[in-house]
């Protein structure tokens, strides 16, 4: 790898000599490394998964446009910087692999979070991200993954796959039983009842870099899926992840629950930033969107498990099944707390 990193660094015109590297294991799709240089600097080298991102150049075009916009509109704030080659590209293709190099920050990420203050701040970081992009011209964006958050299609694809192979299991049957309810939000987006906004589309807590000491958010990362979509799902996906009492691949399901205190903190942060622009319908379906995105992700994990783990990185053969079960457990917990969640959300909207 060292020789490869030297070559990549040279193509991106990085000064100094590579001295070492470490792999960053967060993220289920791309492969990420921190590469150290003799001048005491480090950079993030990332190999983009081109079977997931079929138009990686389009992805880099989106990232370039969005980061330039944020830098120009919000000077003085920390922003992501991707390095360019002598040809002006923010990527290279080397031995058939697609690589990019980003600036590194002295920072950390969290896969789970117990501090309500930190949860609120992470919510605010994602909410602010959406608010800042409200005037961004979405017509310049390439759709990096088609139908990425088309919940109805995701569920139907799973059910059709299972049915044509006569696969019967509790997970498939539960998803079938809630399919209509879980598809409602994405149907309303299609029908124009819910507006589309420029969204991050992958608002897991570990996609916010935090200051190592204060744990305050520094910058939102992982801009691969920035596309127009429902703003509700950025809220929902963030809540799904951060309000769980367990990690996304917890094997002991008794540990998995949806935490209302965490939800209140995240909601205050996120919705506090975006509520001024929220429509009546968005307010009404905010809580349903949390259930929907959880079922959507469960359907994606389960389909990948049935298809032999071709999409998400797995550490063991049952990994995607374990992830599915966690999401379904979480979805059931969300359903049981629906009214309390709605009260929390409506109080925030009304204040
Ligand atoms: C993937 O790569 P990462 O870990 O940021 C996935 C998200 C899922 C998430 C679940 C492009 O995100 O949609 O919610 O895993 N990203 C893509 O952990 O599919
Ligand atoms: Mg991602």
C-alpha cells in the first residue's frame, strides 16, 4: 500500500514523503485511510466504491460544487478541501481504482453518543447543513445513486426478490406487514405533497467530525449522496442512528431501543435549525419519516444479505442479517413510542 499511496500523493501534488498510514474503519461503502507525511501533515485518502457509485466523477462534481458554495457563502467556517491533480481533477483513476484525497482534521467521530448536549449539537450540525444549502441550485447536481431513498421501491425490491425465491422469514413478513405505512413518505415526495430540498442523505452521527477535546461539531463529511430529496429523511436518518441505545450491528437485541430523551435532544438541534422553512406536511410526517427510513434501511440490509453481501461491507457472513434485525427492533420501538415522539416534535415546531 505504501508504494500506492506514494504514487497517489504524487499525482495529487502533495509535498513531502509518505511515512505511514492507518485504515479508518468507519463507513460501510468506501475504503478510507489516513496517510502520514514527513512534514507532520496527514491526509485522508479514499478509494470510492465504484460498484455503488456508478458515476464517481458525477459524485466528485457534486462535492466540488457544494463545497465551493459553502466556502463562498460561509467564509470563515471550517470546510472540506479536496486536492486536485495538475489536470484540475479532484480524483484520479489508478489501476482501475477511483481515488480522492481530502484534507485531514484533528478530530474524532462517534458511533454512539450518550451526552444529550452532544446529540443536540450533532442534530444542529446536520440541520444547519440543510439550511445552508436551501438556496443552492440543485439543478447542477448529478443523482449519485438513483432512487436512493425511494422507500417504496426499496421495500418492493426486497419483497419481490424474496417472493420469487419463495424465501419466507419473520423479517420479510414484518416488512411486508408495514410496507404501506413505511412507503407513505416516499410516495408523498413522488406526488409533490412533500417538497424536495438539497439533502445530505446519509446523516449518521459519524458523518460529523467533532473536536477531540470539546466534542463540538467541526464539519459535516461524507458528501457522496448530496442530492435533492425530502428534508425529512435527513432528520429521520440522523435520529434513527443517534437515538438508538445500541450500535447498528448489536447482536444482543435486548439492548436495542429507541431513546426518547436522545430523540428530544436531536430534534431540538435539527428541527430548531430548519423549522422556519418547514411546510405543514413536513411537520405532520416528521415522525413517520423516522419509522420509514428505519424500515428502508432494514430492507436494504436484508436484500444485501439475501443476495450474498455485495453492497455493504461485512465483517462476517451474518452481519447484514444482524443489522436487519437491529433496524427492525428499532422500528418496532419507534412505533410503540410514536405518540410521545410526535408530541416532542410538535412542541418544537410550535415554539
Ligand atoms: C452506508 O458508507 P456509510 O457508512 O456512510 C450507506 C447509508 C446507510 C449506512 C448504514 C451510499 O453509509 O445509506 O444508511 O451505510 N451509504 C450508501 O450504516 O449506501
Ligand atoms: Mg456514506
